[in-house]
């Protein structure tokens, strides 16, 4: 069903104002036409069932063609001409585009898809928009009868559309990771060729293999749980286990979407490592209030502290304390340190965040009463892809990137991070900044 016979003349299809940019973005996703995605096919099936529609498609609108990435009810369709595509009109809209009766709509009443098989009468397209104005295609449900879809169905299709969009963009990040791994392999090969000493080369190779082994162990552990949950959710939907219960179906969609977000977060961390490794720029010159950074970082943990019975306090944040830096990056550093403090604290424990003035500049201390860290593990704490326990049976999750990223960010800020710890008693992470910028009339 690649090309349908036409009984009437084609009408010019609308073109988005940002068409060139949109097409470049779509091609940058590096998706092969009709590339099979089991997860997307499962979500397409779910959309058809929720909407009670005989036809559902996931489409990408290219320059002259509309490619079908997943389909229900039109299994032999792989593409259509863009000129006669409903979806080329849909990507002109925001969120969703609905045609209750195609025969009553002058844009579609002469359309060969309406006049000939599959004889479409109604259409609802949910826009796939990974970034603002980058509308690459649709999740659409179609019927051979005139109809309008209720608001609850539209809302559910919006959520499914977001999940599909995340899967499509995750494919691009996966390819970037593959490219990055290839670059690392090439750099290692070059390093080995240029190494003057065979003994030194051997040591570096052993170290690289160890990092690789730990990385694979940690990443496989971090990938396994969300992937298992996504697969389980889609499996239940595919087998009609919960399709009659809309609330359960929605929870499964949300579960799949949330775990996909975790996978994307892991990919973003790895890409950030690459950026930090390559970025040798000077310290950012924007004025940042460390007191506000601490407050922002602590806020999400206040509810968590109550839930897990951990006493959370913050001190020294009443007065502004300005430094040169990047606010978003410094908030990420504080969030990483707080995450570790909570991760290794037990119920009934405490986490204390202090902003102090020292003779050399501002200092942030995060103290916990957790399990503590042995004195000889400094390199592991701040190492790339390092875990204090990197085994498959470790009790705490994480990719081993948080403290490495934190140290790299602070290096760019000419700041330092270290820790004091006693096993079984607790740990204090200490961040020292260069001399602060004094605000007039500040008593800090």
C-alpha cells in the first residue's frame, strides 16, 4: 500500500515555517525508515485499544514522504506521499489535530485515502514534538466512521505520544553512545601505538580494562531495572491484561515513560562527562548566590527526609554569599552530594548542610551519620564510573558518575571537593570555593 490510486487532483499540502530546520532535526535523529521498534509498536497497539479505533499509526513526516514506524490495521503500509497525508496537516497544529468527518472537510473530501481503501472518515493525530516547534510526525488513530474522541482518550493519547517521542530521541542518544565508545576505542588504540614503554602500556591497558569492566557492570545494572519495568508494562498492555481498566493502563504507561526518563538521564550523564572532558574553558563569570544554590538543592529532599525518617537541617543560608560560577552546574553538584548523603544514611539518621565563611573563601559542608567511607577509597569516590561497591549485588544504585561530574564541575570553578569520614560513624563532604565576591553591607 505504498502508493494509493488517486481519483481527484492533489491539493498543495501545508509547509511549516521552520521546515528546513524541522527536516534537519528529524534526520539528526538517525532513524531508518520503517526501523522496527517493539516498544513503539506496543504503544501503537495500546493507542488503538484505548481509542477503540481500527487503525493506528506512528508516522514521521519527511520532505516528500510520510514514513510509517508502527501500524495497527494497515500492516502493509510503509509510506505514503506527503501531499495526501493527514499528518502533514497535523504537524501544523500543536498537541493534537482532529478531523471528525473527512467527507465534510474540504481539505480531505477528495483525498484518495478517503475515497478509496482504507476509506478513512475520522482522524485524530497526536503530535510528536521532541523540542519546541520540532514536530516530526504523529501518533494517529483513524476510523472508517465519523466520530469525535472524548477528552479522556485524548489525554491518554498525549501521554502515549510523549512516551513514543522519548523512545525516538533515546535511539539517537544510543547511537551517540556507540559513536562515543568508538571514539574512546580509537583513542586507546592511538595511545597504545604512541606509548614508548611497553610496561607502561600494559599498565594502562589493564587499568582501562578494569574501568571498562566496572562500567559495563554498573551500567548493565542501572539499565536492567527500568528496561525490565518498561518491557513488563508493555507486555501487560499487549496481552490485554489491564486494557479494560483505564487507570491501570495509564499507570503502566506512566511507569514505562518514567523509566524511559531514567534511561535518558543516564545517557545525559554520560554525554555530560564527554562535554566536561573536552571543555577547558575558563570559570564562568556569572555571579551566583551560594545560599540560594543550597536552598534550591535542599528543597526536593525535605519531603524525602520525612519519608525516610532522616533529620535534614541547613545552616548559614540567611545572608547572600556570591561567587563566580554557573548556577545550574553548582546546583547539580549540591544535588549529587545530597543524593549520596541520603543514599548511605539509615532511618533515624541526620543530614546537615552548612554554608560557612573561612579565611580562604566560602565553604559548604554536607554531614551525614551514615555508613562512612574507608580512608583508602579517595580515587574510587571521585573516579569515572566508580562505585565503592561495583558488584551486581550492591545494595545502592547509581551509575558511578555523580561525584566524578561534581569534581569536574568544581575544577572548572577553581573550587575543590574532599571528604572526612569514619566507617560506621558518618561522612562530611567539604567544598571550598575561592574568595567570594563581597556584597555591600553584607555581614556574611
